[in-house]
C-alpha cells in the first residue's frame, strides 16, 4: 500500500512537470539539459574501458617488429618490414616499408593489397595533412604516390597519422631491431605489464576527481526552479495534500526532469560520439564505434540518476515547511550547523591516514579506502561551501548600490549561490590535489636521457649501405644546421661466431672523435684505444696483442649468418682518455680515423650523425628530417631531449588532460544553464527594479557580484581542500611534500576564467529580462 501511494505521488509529480503549462515545461527542459550534460559525460566515462580495449586490440593485431633478436628464414609466407616512423613538427607519424618475399606474405590489417615500390597507402588523417598547404614539408619527405587509405581496423584512432609504402632490397639490412622478417601480424605472446601501486593510485584519484564534479552538477540540476516549484506545492497543500505527499510530488517533478535528462544525455552522447571521431584532444583520437558504453555501467547510470533526483529533492525539502498559504522559506532561515559538515572531510582524512608512508614497496593501496577517502574530502567541499558563503555574506554590508543588491540577494538565498559554484569548487580541489601528486611523483617516472643537448640537438642513423661522407655534406648544407659530427660505428669480436670478448669500433674525423674521447693529438690515419670506459673490460685485453685479428660484425646464435670482416689490431695504437660523448656515455674501444680504415671494413659499419641546430630557423627539425629522407628512406632522425618520461605515466597524464578538458566543458555549459535558470527565477524582481528606475548597469554589476562572491569563496575553499588532499596523497606515496604554487594559481585562474566567460554570456539574456513588461502576468 505504501509503495503504491509513493508511485501515485511520484506519477502525479511527473504529470505536473509535463502538464503544468509553460512554466512546468521550461523548468523540466532546464533540468533535463543540466542533467543531460552530466549523463552524457558519465556515458562517455563508461565507454572508456571499451575504447582502451579496442585501441589495444588493434595495436596488438598490427604488431610486426617485436625485437626478439632471432630471425626466421625466407619463405613463401614471409614479409620484410622496416620501421620508417617519422615526426612532423610535434606530430608522430607511424610508417612501415614492406617488401614481399612470397605469395602468401601476411597483409597488414587495414590494407586491401600491398603497395608497390613508389606507392603509399596512408591513413585518412595523414592524407588530409599531406593534401593541405601546411603539410608541404611532410609531402616532400613522403613523395610516393598515394594509392589507397588504411581502413579503421589498421589504426588505433581516427586521427592517427600512419602509412605503408613499398620497399626493395631490405633483406641485406635486416637487423632485428628496425628491419625484420615476419610471417604473421600480431604478437601472440604479448602480455599486459602490471601497474605499480603509485600508478594505480593516480588512476583511482583521477577517476574520482573527474567524476565527482559531474555528480555535483547533476545534483544541482535537479533543483532548478526550486522557488517557483515551492509555490505550486503550497497550492497543493491548499487543496488537501499533506506535507509528505507534497514532498513526494516534488520528487516526482524532479524525477520527470531527470528522466528527460536521460533522454537528452543519450542524444548528447550520440552526437558527441560522432563529433569525437573528427577531433583530437591532446593528440588522442577515437573511432565513434569504440565509444560503446558497458551495458552494466550504462544501466547503473540510468538507474542512479533518477534515484539521485528523488533523494536530492527529498533531502532539499527536509527543512522546508510547506503550508497552504505559503512556503516558510522566505522567513529568516535557521543558521546552518558546522559540526556535521566537518565530519565528512575529517572522515575522508582518517580513511587516507591509514596508508600514510606506504609508498610503492608495501603492496597496492586499498582501493576502497582511497576512493572513499577522496570522495568524502571532495563531498566535504559541497557541504562546507554553503556554510562559508552564509557566514561571510551575513557580515558583508556597506558598499555601492550594485554591491548591496548582490549581498542582500546572497543573504536571502546563499544556498542557491553555493550550489551553483559547488561543482567548480570540487573540480578545482581535485585538480590541485592531482597536480601536486603528479608533480611529486613525476621524478620517479622521468629519467635523465644522458644526451648533451648543449652540443647536439638531433641525431640521424644512416644505414651501412649509404655513403656517410655524402650524407654529412647534405646535412651541412641544410638550413639551420650549425655543426655536424659523424661516426661510422660497429662492434669487434675476438672470433667470427659468438665471441666471448668484444669492443666498440668507432670511425670519425679528428673533430668528431674529440667529442667522444680525450685525444692527445690527432691526424688522419691515427688509431686510438680507449681503456677504462664504463662497462668496458675487454678493450684492454684485446689491445694487448698487436697484429691479432678481430672481426667486425660477428654472428651470434640465432641470428642470420653474414660475412664477418677481419680487422688486425694495429701496432702503433695511441692512448686516448675517456670523455662522455654526445649521448652521455663514456665510449670505449677503438677510435679510427678514415685513412686507417679499409674499404671492406667500411661496409660493416653503420653511420651516426649528430647535429647542432639553430632553433630560431622555422621548422629546422623538419628540414633535417627531409634531408635525412633524401639520403635514404631508412634513415632514422631523432630529436634529442635531456629527459624522458615512462609511457605509462605519460599516458595517465594525457588521460587526465583529456578528462579535465571534458569536465571543463561540462562546467561551462552547466554553469550557463544554471545562470539562465537563476535569471528566469528573478525575472519579475529585475523588471520591478527597472520599473522603479534602477539603472541596467547597476543590475548587471549586481549579477556579476552575485557570481563573484561565492566563486571567490569556493576557490579559496577548494585551494585549502586541494592542498590538504594533495599533501596526504604525497605522504601516502612516501614522497616529499612540495607545493607548485604556479599550478595552484593556474588551476584557480582557469576556473575563474570559465565563470567570467559564463557570466559574460549570460548578460544578453539578462538585458532582455530587465524590461518593465516583465511584470505582465496572467
């Protein structure tokens, strides 16, 4: 009987929402838009696991070069694949050069046929770039004729830049690293490497911090139009409904808006899914077909949002007395209590405190405690902010007319003002905590590359079949290149097969060799030996026996057999001291000037070219890459950086940026809807003030103050909570606490900027509402 009465009351509220005339429809639509935006983002979140799995599956399916160190023999079903990846400006381009060795060679995923020599199959995004005016430099580097596009199953994202082109004479250059022979695509032995505890903690906090503002916005959206709704509820009391029935009817109205919001959210999500296939956020792109929410999670969203709408409405009306002749909300409200509001963040801190000092050496962090603790701290922002706004505005007084109008309005409805900025405050608190955590542990996942970027900023690997001297001249003639250091490099072994002892072998002119060792004197024809370099114990032994024959490029077990080149140890070796080379490594072994090298030995060496470039020359790195492509299609240019970051940490940080961009868009859209709803509620009040002669500029300033005061208080509270949460998270990871004040200020500045933009966008409708004819009523 009780359930039936609840159902009848909720159904009546739903009917009032849709059959209550224009007022009911407007309120339902505003609620639906606000809820729908949040639902769309929640559906997007539920689709993330499917997106990651789809990208991973397509990436694994096209795996070709696995760096196993062993090579399979040529057969009817083999294919030679060369890695010809490149970079255009700051965009990575995946490239493969293919040479068919038999009629049954495996076709790469996404291709209908193999490209011939001089032909190229490209991704749709790369084709658009090559056809554009901005892609001319890249087109010069990839001049092959485009004969097709790569299908979706061969790409990890809609915006990926990738190409396949035909190759020839690759067999002689197989090295198992960048050029290899395969008989199938995919890596059946691929396993997923586990995340360490700190990375798991980062992922958990990212999800909670990004989704919490969404939940806050949905909770605020279902309370749109509360003041007018309460007047309708008073009329219901007048015709005989009791207070409980009235609250259930109000919950039914909110339920109607939430259900309509689910429909809107689904539409927003479907539209956004199609748009997602055409845009990139922080260089991450997806296919619309990948954005399929998990059915279980989507069902959870569909059930949780209406239930939350009912519960939030009942909770909001718990302290409101609805009588037949009015709502006792216009009287002086009772002061909000602080004690229970402090319990939420304190409970969150207590849950996290149990893991202080755990670090990554004591197992994974308790996921339930992490989620619960962070959740309670962020919910504490929404609980504390109304009390803080009420306490502060109650003490605000004298000022200009616009200031007084704003303060009086906030004193009468501080809860409404606080609800509008709750989501912003929660988002900023979570962002500050995440920024502190990322900045604190970044050093653990960032390594010193060792490259001396003061001496060289680019490196190009030149295959052994290419004349190194000719390549060097081309690089020297390239715009923006200041200095060029070139080396022909190889490895010496004491025997032709599986040598136990070996040493590095480096050929270069005197100027280049001085960059890798401390030479006493140098002229062309000299040979030097460097003893005592890092991890080099064999050179001293091999150099003790002048005339002994060593072998360049010896064959190791499992590798394809090749012709090794004999090299006798010279009798007139010169001693050279150690020095860190351009890569930060102490090079050992034998250093040889060009005249001391035989023509046969030169064929067993690979070239390395290091360049110092002028960064002020536009696109200087791409000019170098184009020169490298003109030298040989298999050259491998690389920009040198002083530090490098692990892929998993970088991926999580990219995910944070993508999610933050989506949440930021939701913040702006939801705030705008909320602002418009607040203005609609005050239409008659604004019209009355204009009719009595109040200037529009004064009213506009008062609306700005009504937004600025609570947002300032919200950002201050968010900064305190964010710094507290960030400090606790750093203590949990056993990392020294350090506050990046620049990041804190930038986070709060971005949030303030979003609020300012929303306020400016709401000024045109505000001016339309400030007309005396707004007093007209029926």
